[in-house]
């Protein structure tokens, strides 16, 4: 048997270091060739690291959240054959050291050279590979600060039931807690549902690692470098919503259902023809603003791991259904962690929507180095005065932010008013 050392591979684009996001194995596991060992993160994209050989895990080279250099040791395996790690020759001091007296004569079996016990990692693993679940599962105890993996729906159900997910064993990928795991814990795990009024004294420290760390760094950088100003305008989307419902009724079965997002994207594309200074990126180190003819629209997307911004490239070249289908594809790739680096970079302006949770107004943070972001608040029915009559209309606010270094307040307001005019008279979206 030999030892094979897997080093952090060069994943291209001049990247010198990555952040370790998650282990998919633990010490003692037998792995096969091409099995995924770990996930690492570059600027935005998550990359899976497969095993080039089969063997048994001896040691792991870090903990989630640790930054690893390309070429550094990632993992050690015991493999059949010689392996790629050569034992170092003994030093002169080791050769000159006197032999320790033996307490008693060694037997032949004891005299035989014993294999060196591999050094164990100095840190406790925080993610374990999923294992078969027994019929009666005791409450699992995770390491302090370790956050159990679960969807927002499962977390809400656990809160409703008074269950601490910290003690629920997950059977999904990377130990993710699935709906069946929660039910199994309640049925077989000996869990007692706490009263909603019971006093609590627990604390939980959550390491800011992986995508969450990247988001924090990105937001801090944007607010530090960009002097934001925001502009909020309300829009009457009654006619737009009527058009959307008509198109869905007539073409939805064949071409897919439309949300408001592709209409707003179309309005931005048309309005940016008149305001190209907003479809731009500002290199504030070189003092150069680059304006783009193509509208590469970043679409802020919430995932289980945090906010991501996949890019709808060349939004100006697609119709409503084309943009809708591409946004759906990108959102699914982002939420599943399969979006590529190219799909998460290169946007020229961003659209952010909180959907039904959109509130009355918001102050979105610009996606640096862009100079503008358009935020969509929820649509509500409100009484409005139209031609001297009080009528019920569907209203929606746009809350947008701009980089005041390169965008004047007048231009920002005029751009949003242009978008408003297009959405309130939706036929104008398609006039050329």
C-alpha cells in the first residue's frame, strides 16, 4: 500500500487560491475514482474537486471556510501500489540516536516493521457523508457553531414544531436534512416538542464562509466605494397585468407562463437606448466608464446559500418568452449551485425583485462595478383617482439605486420615468 497526495488543482483564469466550502468525505471513507471529494469557491463559482484515484481517506487538508493555495495539499489517501508520496530519509540525528532498551524480547511478529499510522487532521470535520439511517435514530449532536443544512421550508416547519435542527440527522447530500428526516426524528428519535412559550438559553455561532462570505465582501465593497442614491416611483401596472394574463391564457400552455420580470426587462432594454450612461461599468481605479450596447442584465436570485446574480446575456436580442425561459434556466442553475463562472459575471445593469415580499420601497445595493440597479416592489391593489373618479388600480413601486459619481439625479429620474411610461402603456414595449 502507498500514500497518494491530492493537491489543490489549478482551475484556470489565474486563480491562486480558493475557499474550501464543503467536504463530501471524511477520514476513513473508501472513495472511488472520479468521486467528488470537496467543493471549493472562486470569486463566485463553486467547483467540485473529484478524486483521480481510488483509495481510503487518511487526512483532510483544511476545514470549511479555510483559504487554500493552488498546489497545496488537499487530501491524503491510502492506495494500492506505491502512491505518489515518497518517505523522507532519516536525518543524521535520528540515525545517531541511541536505541531504547527493550522491556522484553520482541517476537517475530513484533519485530516486523509496523505501518506508520497516518496523522489525523487537527480539526473536527463538520460535514459528513450521508449514511444509512437506522430504524431508530438518536439525536445527533453537531459541533458547536455548525449549521445544519436544510431548506427554508424545513427550517420553518422545525420552528413551528419547536424542533432544534441541530439534533436532527440528515440523509441528503452533504448531510442535508430532508422532510422525511424531520418526520423520522419526531417519530423515532425520542424528540419532545417544546412549548412555543418555553424559555430558551441556546446560542449558535455561524461561521461566515463560502458564498455567504463572498456576498458580505461584495456588499461591503460596493457600499464602501460607491456613493449610492435611490429613487422610488410608483407605476400603474393594471394594463400590463391584463396583457400578461391574456398572453398566458392564450400562449401559456405552448410557450410557458410569463411573470412580470420579462416585461420589466424589456422596458429597461428599450429605455436604455435613450440612457446608455446607465448601462455601464465604472472602473474607479482607472477612472474609465465603459458603456455597453448589449444589455447583459444581472437578475438577483435568492438561493439556499445566499444571494446570487446570474446574467441574462443580450436581453435586447430575445422576446418575452426567450428572456423568461433563460431567466428560469439561470435561476435554477444558481439555486442548485451549478451556475458557471461565466453565467455569474459580466452584467452591465442589475434587476432585483423580492416578489411578493417586495414591500413598499427598498434601497438596493449596486452590483459593483455597475452604476445602476432597478429594484421591484410588490404589486398591490389601491384606490386611485383617475379622471376625477376613485377606481381600484394595480400599483407597483420601482426602487432603484445609482452611482452618483457618474449618474446625475436628473438622468436617473428620467430613466425611471421612461421605464414607467413603457410599463403603463405596454403596447409601446414592442414599437420599433
